[in-house]
C-alpha cells in the first residue's frame, strides 16, 4: 500500500510510560513539516507530469498560462510552506519546457558517456590483467620446463656414467674370468703331462 501524507497526519502512536522517549509535540511538529514538504513534492510532481503531457501533445505554451495566473491572496490565507513551492516551481518549469527537455537529454547523454567510459576502462583493466596473468603463467611454465630439462640432463649424465661403469666392470670381470679359466686349464694340462703311465707287468 502506498504511503500518503494523510497517512502520516493520521498515524497514531502508543504512549509509553516509565521509559525514555521523544517529546510527542516535537515529533508532531516534525511530522507536520514532513507532510508539508511531501505535499509540495506531490504537487510539483503532478504539475510536471501535466506539463510534460502538454509538451508532448504540442500544447506546452497554452498549459503554461493558467499556472502564471495564480492569485496572490490565496497564498496569504494558506500557510506559506504548502503553497509557495507548487506555485513557484511550475511557473519556472513552464517558462522553459524546452530547456528542461534539453537538460534531461544532456544529463542522459552524460550518463551514457560515463557508463561507456567506465565500461571501456573496465574492459582495458580486464584485458591488462588477463595479459599479465598469461605472461606470468607462461614464465612459470618456461621456468618449470627449463628446470625439468636440467633435471633430465643431470639424470641422463648420471645414467651414462653408471652405464660406463657397468661396462667397465663387465670388461674387467670377463678378463678376470678368462684369466682364471685359462689358468685352471694350464693346471690341468700340467697335471696331465706330469703323470707316468702304469706298466702292465
């Protein structure tokens, strides 16, 4: 439900006892001021809507004349805060509806330009951050690649050294084994030739 000035005027609050609170008269006075300003705003809004409708229909100059013919004695009979704004603001608006429209268009264009500039700045920022992140990722990958290549080279060198050592061990082992076998064969030959044959008699 929409809140109206009458709702504020007729709103009743419960009184509290034995507790700290606000002065009811001061609250009422402040609410009265709010109602006055609210009514002024509603009157200005209605007047501007009427002027906008008249301006869009092409009858803006005709609609402006009745507003300027407000009788001054009425202002004296009604409290000043209620009447001053509805009379003064529409007259000022009626005198320059084209200027108001131009101001609205200018404001809209300025807001549009600001949003476009903000979007461009955000786009450039995102692109810059993405490029920096991509460069960082690429640098990390290259560093890891270099480290991995260096590790593999070191491992290959170690394996080649180990293979060379194993080949040398194999060669030495074969040589020693051949020497041992040849020595045993010589011992067998010497033992075979040194035995005398047994006589049959």
